[in-house]
C-alpha cells in the first residue's frame, strides 16, 4: 500500500507541475509553449480542468501573435522576410497538428487552423530570396562573399530541396569559398646513409589531407592534378638535424655507511644466586658495529638526436610570406650501467640497480630520427590548426 501511495503522490505532483508549467508559460507571454504543454498534459490526463482552461485561453492568443508577425513581415522591407514568415507558419501548424492528435484538446479547440497552403507558398519564396542573395554574394568575387553565398544556397536548399540549380550553386560557392593550399615538403638534401624523413612527411600529409577543422580549407599535394591555382603554398623543410650524437660520462663515487653490523662477539652473562637457585653463567652474542666502504663507478651514455623544422606559408596572389615559424625537436636516449669494489652495503638501492645493469646498444638511427620528429609533429599540427581555424 505504501508503494502505491508513493506512486499516486508522484503522479499528483507531476500533474500539478505540468499545469503550473503551462500556466506559468501563459502568464509570461509564451503562448505557444503553454499551448504545447497543455496539449501534452491532456493526452495523459484528458479531464484536467486547468489544462483545458489554459489551452482555451492560450491558443487564440498564440494564433493572433503569429499572424500579427506574418502581416508585419509581409509589409516590411526585410530581405529575408519570407524565411521569418515560414518560421511563424511552422509554429502555427505545430499547434494545429498537436491539437489534432489529442481528442481532449479537440474538445477545447474543435477547429484548429492549419496554414499549410500559405507555408508552401512562402517556403518557395524563402528559397528564392536566399537563392538571389547567394547569387549576389557570389558575384562579388571574393572568398568572404563566397562563404556567405554558400550559406545562402544551403538555406535555399533546405527550404526547397533541389530548388532550380541550387546543388550546382552550392558546389560553385564552396569551390570559391575554399582556401586551396598547396603542400610542399622539401626533401632533406644531405640525409645520412640509411635515414629517411618519409615517415614524418607521410604523417604530416595524413593530417593535412584529412583536415576537417574548417570546411573552407583544403590542402593539396603537388601530385594532385585537380589544383590549378593555389591560394597559398605551405612549405615544410628541415633547416638542421643531427642523429646519434654520443655523449659518454663516467662518475666515481666513494660511498660509505656508518653503524653497519660487521659481526658478533661472544660474552659471558652472570646471574647471581638466590635462596632457591644457584648462580649461573651463559653465553651472549653482541653485535659489532662499524663503517663499510665501497668505490662505485657509474657510466652514462647519452645518444642525442635533434632537428629544426621550418614552416612557411606564402600567399600566391601577393607573393608574400604570411607566416614563418620554426619548430625544434629533441630525443635523448640514455643508458646507465656501473660497477663497484668494496662492500655492497655501502651503496644505495639505486646504485645497486645501476651496478647490475649492462651496457646496451642504442636504437637504430632511423628510429632516433622518428623520435625527435614526434614533438615537431605536435607543434606543427597545433600551429596549423590555430592558423587555419577561423581563416
């Protein structure tokens, strides 16, 4: 019984909230919202008195509000007035459809008005006004206007799919709106034997040719035959690099540690006699403390690889460099090993670990080259994202 009481209580609370919500919307002037909320409530609770009352008051006021907006737009000089009229008619039809799907709401509003014929006419007019605006913007002949034209043609196609030749216009506007960037990755002229920058260059190209942060930016390779006249040229080249520079270091440490147990000595412990026991002696072992020493020899080999990549972006129309930056990268491979003479107890745990290590061969030069390119890749891609994001 308790469980059912809670369910009933929650239902009552939900009903009161819904009624208050639609009434609150009505009182704040949101007639459309109050209509939709009241109809939604009447689907669940057809006899709800407050919802019927709100619907009866809100619907005619909502219709009057949107029709007033329609008439105002018809008399205005707004360039895109038909689009705003379409929005108003859609709201009116939404209320009509909602009421038609609720028998209880139909009892309150027996003949809700629909405006589908008006919507159809003005939808076509909205497509027309956006199409004309797109043509005007495209005729301006600049990239910012081409971006504006693309937006107009997209909106026209949303209003009236396939309107005139809008699909072709969308493609045309997109082409002129897109900044076309030719990518040139300059080969390394004096690459060491067996080394190749191809892996790094492939990673850069994969990033650029899959770039999607800005739909109006497209990168092309020199192999792409579709690009006739690039807007920009992005040049990437290594100004300097070194792979496998070896740095050997040796350090000798005289280690010592005090208060270390060196051994034990035997002594005699005497116990005096009592009234009940006789005097006794027994052996006792005592620790002997002292200082232990060791000579620790630590060897470190560093193999340093580094490079500097230059990035230039050139504007082909003005033949000027619009961006020039350099990105350093470094990778240091480290191997430590060692040995000692003396008492190992004088050494720290870390020194013992190093003493147990053996000298290792560094990675192949190609791997070292790839490693120092990783931080360069991160910097370059971040710079490209930042530069082209809002361009």
